[in-house]
């Protein structure tokens, strides 16, 4: 029966054979690229189509604060893997 089990699962999971770190960093790179694109679009619309009042400044501050915290959380989680 054990002859049919793939080699990586015979003695438990071997993380050296299946290295997910480059795949996870690539996924983060794609997410970060999408974040940058969405950020540029939002900033363009907020600056060109708003009334330039205090709400826009508050929106930008909240957006960047939450975004930076989320991105740093992802980076720290990936560094711990």
C-alpha cells in the first residue's frame, strides 16, 4: 500500500521538495501591482472630480493608512514562512 503513496508524503510533508515561497512572493507581486494601478486610478478621480474638500483628504489618509498596514502585514507574514 505504501508503494502507491508519492515520495513526498511517505514521511510527512517535505517542504524542501515543494517550495511555495517563490509562488507566494509572486502572488504578492501581482497583488501589489494591482494595488498600485487601483491607487493611481483612485487618486486621479479623487483629485480631478472631487470638490477638493476635507473629505477627500480624510479618504486618502484612511485609504493609505489601511493599505500600508495590510501590505506590511502580508510582507511580514511572507518573511516568517
